[in-house]
């Protein structure tokens, strides 16, 4: 009786490696875009969450509040600065730094409040990373 060899041929292994390489070439950039988009959305959400605290402080006539006063907790991917005038207009500005993805590191998300109480969002990031409700300047 003759024994048959079991296993893969070299060409079969080369085809599998080529398929994995093609998938990796497509998947890795897509994943990096996904991470950048979620980080911009996260920063937008973090500063949007403190708008009600800002409104409370402004309704009480306090424009010299700190971020801790309005419930902001430090983030590992952004630094936030708040500046408001006596008429209630001002900005919440978040700069992506720290552990932010390379594609969005250094980008700025700004939520602006006018004297009438209307909030708008702008960002210096690419349009493909922007969350709904925020636009490029």
C-alpha cells in the first residue's frame, strides 16, 4: 500500500498569504479612519455634555466658572478651555492631544454659544471625521 502525503502545496500557501495581504491593505486604513472618527465624536460628546452646566452657570450670572464647576472630567485625548463673556457668549474649545490618533492629533473642536443661547460647532478636522451637528469652518 502506498501512503498519501497530506498537507498544502506551496501555491496554495502563497494564495492564502496573498489574500491576507490584500485584506490587511484594505482593513488597516479603514480601521485607522474609524478610530479617528470615533475620537472626534468622543471629544464632541465630552464638551457637549457640559453645555447644560455652562447654561446653569450663565443663568446664575457666573462667567468665571471652572470646567470642574460644570462637571467636566479631564480626558486622555483632549484638553479643553472655556471662555465666556458677560453677555453669555463664548466658546468651549477642545484640542486633540495626548492619546489622540495621528490623523486627528492637533485638531480643534469648538462649540460656540452666542448671546441668545444658540450653540454651534465647528472643527478643524477633515470633513470625513466630523460627527453630525459639527461642521468644518
